């Protein structure tokens, strides 16, 4: 699986949009971009994933650049409960693709 | 419905002792995963079960670590002759069938401290 690069930490004001970047310049054509987050003392929680089209769900939006070498996770209206470590993971889809390879992630602090 | 549960939530043991960590996956999920998370790091894959069998145990660090899932639901991670370096959070996850684009659902983890 391709490696990802994320900033170690970010701050965001409560109520504002949080934009978390991820670089994955060596991504292959059959690799998806996944985002998980981990709130303190909890297990990781799935947020969203995509291949090349932008995706949106009730939690967040995922914007993937046209060359697929980077992506941005957007939390449209950050709340204090969104304070967590956010992991960007690149993963092959298909048989035999099961393990998630986590990096160190981005620690997002939402400030009141 | 109930999510993935893990017991105990915390375990303190002495160097050299044997420990067992339990994982109850989401009912009906055939795929189960164990990960280990050291302080300040992301989780690292240990082992993957498909049903009762370990489909991939390549992440187990050495032969002191062993995991079973005898009936295809509950799994136990066993660590023999514990060392201080085994101190970490041990996370369990499950998914419906394994592979593809399936979401893995994680439990809260067991925090193991080896003194």
C-alpha cells in the first residue's frame, strides 16, 4: 500500500470548517483513500473513503485531486467532539486486501 | 446493536507472566482483526481471522504472541512471557466478510501495562 504524509497537528475554531490534508504521491490506480479518526481512549472510527471522485456523507467530505496524489478531508462545522487524531490511509480494494496501515495521523484540536 | 467489545479494558501484569485478551466482534461478522498501538503511534496490524482460521498472522511480532478464534466469533489474543515492550493498547476490529472496501469496526481496546 502507498505511504501517506499528514501534518502532525492542526487547530480549528469551533463552528468553522476543518480541512485536513493528506499527500499520497505514490498511490496506484487501484488504491482507495480512506479516513479514520481516533478520539482519545477509543478505537479508530471509519469516516469516509473514495477512489477518484469527491465523496460526501453525514460526517465529512473527501476531496481528491485530479492526479490523485493528494486529498483533503473536510469537516464542515467542527465541534469540540471532533477533537481527535485523523488518519489518512491508502488501501488496495479486493481479495486479500484487509489490513489497514496507519501512519501517525494528524491531531486535530477544535478550539472553543 | 452492540459494537465490538474487548475485555479487560485495562490489564496490569508483571514481566514474564502470561496474559489473555478477549474480543467479542459484532454479531455475524466473519472477519476479525487484531492491532497493537504504542504510545504516540498509529495502530499496527497483528493478525486477521476469516472465520475460525488465521488467514494472515504476519504481523505477530514473535512466537510469544498467539491468537485463536475457535468458533468463529470470540477471539483471544494470548501473550506468553510478557516483556515491558509489550505494553500497548491492543485493538480488535471486525468486518462483515473481510477484504474489499469493507469498513472495519474497532473496539475500545485493552490497555496492557507490563511492569
